[in-house]
């Protein structure tokens, strides 16, 4: 990925994040194959120290970020020093809004 195509994330040097998995995201993680779930969980925990990995800021979508790991995509939002993960879905299902929303955001 070229530097001009990388997403810009709202972070400060040395900032630490708390990662919160919403109940639907926890359920999604438990339904995944064990090895892939471990890989995705580790990717989320790595976000606590730095926003790295295959992360993309989405246009005209809520939540506005996605982290992709293999065939799985997690949709999340950054709220101050907290990363809130709403859903973890297979890539073919990750952008269907009716399966994603678990609250009143839009």
C-alpha cells in the first residue's frame, strides 16, 4: 500500500486504547473456527498499543472502520481512547448493515 492510500487514524504518539467487544462481536468470535478466532482476537488486542494491521476507514458507513484478518472483517469505531468492536463477520457478510447494527447509531 502506498503512503498516499493509507488511511489516517485519530491517534497520538504513545496513546493506548482499550478494546471493547460488544456482545454480538463476542458471539461472532465464539462462532468462528478456533484458529481463526484466536488470530482475530490477537489482532484486536494488538490495537491496544497501535492501530496496525489491515485497517481501513470506510466512507459513508457506520461503524467507520474495519479490520480485516484473512477472510474475516471486524467493524469498529474509535471513541476517544476506546476501540469498540461491533461485529466480526466473514468478508462476504461484513458490509450488510442489517446484520451489523446493534444500537441506534446511523
